[in-house]
C-alpha cells in the first residue's frame, strides 16, 4: 500500500536530526574492483556509497581523493544520472569507472500516473526489466509549508501474501539492492522538482526481509540525501528476530507495525505469516523497540468491512495496546479494494465508531486519508497491471497496455 502517512507530523528539522548525538552510523563496505575489462566485471553502483567510500574509490583508480568529494557532490547534490555527465571529472577517470563496470545506479521510469491531488505513482524499470513501484505524495500543511513523502519499495513483489494486499498476490521476485531503494527517492525528487522530506518504507515488499540493503539505503538517505531520521518510517508486518535487531541500531525513526487484528486467531486469518510470530511476542518486541529507541511505535490497521472493523475489535485493540504500554498510536487504513479480493471497504460510519471506541479508551488514532490514486491503484496494483508476475523478467511491451485510469 502506499498512500498516506499523511499524518506523520514531524517537527524536527533536518539540521537538528543531523546534529543529533544519537546519530547512528551503519557501516557498509565497498570492495573496489581493480581495473579489469568491463566484460569481466559485474556492474557496481555509485549510488549508496558514502563520501569516504567514494574517496577510497577515487584513490583506487589512481585519482586524488578530492575526486571522491566531487563524485559525492555530483551524485547527491547535483543528482547527475550518468557517469559520462560528470563533466568536472577527467574523461579518463569517467572512462575507467565505466570500463570497470561502475554505473550511477539510476533506472528509467516505465510509467508515471498522477492523480488530481498530485499523488504520483511511478513504475521504475530495473536493470533486469523488473518493475518496482514508488509513490510521491505531496502535502500542504496548514502553516503553508509543503511536504513531499516518498513511499518506497524494498522488494520486487512480496513473499508474505497478506490477504488484502495486491503486492503479495503478484508473488515475490527478489530483494532490492540499496541503490534501487535510494533511486526511488531521487526519481520522486526529480519528478516533483522538490526535495523529498519524508520517506516511508510502505511500498512493495517487507523491509525486514531485506534488512541489510534497507539499512544501507537508510544510511544514504539520511547522511547523503539529508532526510532526517525522524522523517523516515519503517513499516513491517513482523518478521521474527528483526525488530530487536533494528532497535539495536537506535535509529531515530518510527517503526510502523502492521497489526490488522487485535488477537492472534483473527490475525492469522488476515496475515498468514502471523503463525510464525505470535502477537504477544510482537507486542513485546515493539515495547522493547520503544524502550531502546524512545521512538513511539505506530500500529497500522487495515480496516476490512465485517472482518476486523467492529467496535468490539476496537475495544480489544485498545486493551491489547494498554496491556503492552502507553503512547501507542494507531493508523487506520480503510481497505483499498484490489482486483479479485472479496474484502470490502468499511463504511464511514463504522470507521468513525472504531476511532471513537479507541479514543474513548485513550488510544490516539488517525485515519489515513485516501489520496487520489488509492481508488484505482492500491500498492502493487499498478505494477500488477503492467507485469502480472514479478517472476517474469522479459522485456515489457508498453504499447499493449492501456493507460491506467486516473482517480480524481
Ligand atoms: N510489508 C510492510 C510494508 C508494505 S505494506 C508492512 O506490511 O507493513 C504497507 C501498509 O499498507 C501495510 O500496513 C499494509 O497492511 C497496507 N496495505 C497494503 N495493501 C492494502 C490495501 N489494499 N488496503 C489498505 N491497506 C493496505
């Protein structure tokens, strides 16, 4: 799913987040290949490398380390997309990089669909012809300032098959590499001609099944593209042993836990992967995440009419949250209908009743606003329209598909 996180009201500026003493460095290593012929080399990507790594890369190519600083500037400030367009660098260095298999790591846009409210969904065509979705959500705040949220994917498809999610229905293909996550944010910036202020890992895939690449991308988004940690949300349906690990990095980011049910048996019906991670264990890990990071966990709850949206469910949810601590927040997402699903969107009346049952029990809740594209293209649907199965990587015949209708 994607649209939304419109409530992520964050008051901390980039600068403050960056000065924060709790700033965590996630180390990543770069192995610089020697100057072999391109045919012998696997492709390597500059996007995602830190300034130090780019300096080292320059030294390894027999260049002065200030060339690394230039590379850094070209990649992350000027956002240049091709090595040959790095015109400040000597031609010889550019050629050497390319011959050794290096690329910037920016892919073409296969399709862009914009709704009347400005929300834009992009399909990015990766090197292996697979398509991945990313969404840009512009929001004007009451004080006149504007935010731009990028909802990024972490995998091509998803293996977890939550019953209401279009991404899972399309199957799973592969994890994204860190540069393929970072480039989604840059693609949104380029399209909107505006800096991305917030990033939510709520696109295709389960970030905690691809933690290494997600954390590398996170490092780059925070340190190099200068998106404050507090402006980044990682959303997970819950993968055993990963929340603890994530907490150990002490990121200043919100963890969003996709709960969807107030008890184990209902959750197992909606989320098949719940069987391997009991609700109590999830709640304990979320509490520990809060204790470790002091960042509030928010709970995502997709409202499915007649399944999990009654006042009884809301009361049970409030009790569950109180049992495990204070200050939890619930994000309610009325179901966005997807092809071939029997679930129904709840009525406004039942959403309001659900919210007030939570609020009267002192659980804060927000209802995610439906943005223009939700109606026609919940997460995964646009991709499914163009590539029914992510397991197929053949080239895509663009002409054979009709335009996706825009919701207004
Ligand atoms: N795998 C991660 C991130 C991707 S889904 C996770 O589960 O959190 C991001 C959010 O969108 C999740 O809360 C998911 O439950 C929700 N979502 C997916 N499809 C949806 C749909 N059709 N209608 C409403 N919410 C949906």
